């Protein structure tokens, strides 16, 4: 895509992890907008004003004018829109991400063992942290 996709998410969410994994598999350029616990921070407020919900993951594709919730819907959209043609690969190869039960249970276990990263705003976060602009590397 010519413009980066935008994903509202938080690190400990197993559903957000599934979306991040698919983004990595497809090697897409994405701007992540962290919403700690899906309820805190400036990005969460922006998401609520835009959609009336504080549900993550939420994908914005400025290239196609598409916005959507739900990890299954987002994953299918990403594969269908930015993945290889269906006749070129066996979709079963994506099972670690697309098999929701497996992906959610392993991601949840990992998040719990890691102390639920991103589940809430860090107490020592700088006050201006949420107002910073994204970094661009090339």
C-alpha cells in the first residue's frame, strides 16, 4: 500500500496480537496507535470519537477507505487485499494466526506470563508521550 495502514491496539490483547502477526507475515507498513487496555490514552479517545466504541483491534486502511473492527475480519481483509493470490499459496500455512482458538490461547498465556504489557498506561510515562508524532525510518 502507498500509505501506511493504521491499527489501534494494545500489546496484551490476543486479538491484537493476531493482527500484528498477520501484518508481519505480509510485511505491511503500519502505524500502531496504542490504546492501553483499550480504554486509556489519547488514541483511545480518538478511536471513541471516531467510532463510538473503544474496541481493539481497529484497522484503518487509508488506501481503500476501509475501517473495521474484529481480528478475524481484519485478518481476512489483509490477506485478501495485500496477500498473494490464492492460487500461489496454501492458506492452511497461516493456521498459527488464523486458527483463532490456538492463536488466542497462546497469545493470552504469553501476555499473562509477561505481566500483561500495555494493558494499562505506565505510571512513569511522560505526560507528552501520547502527543508525539510517529517515527519514520527508511
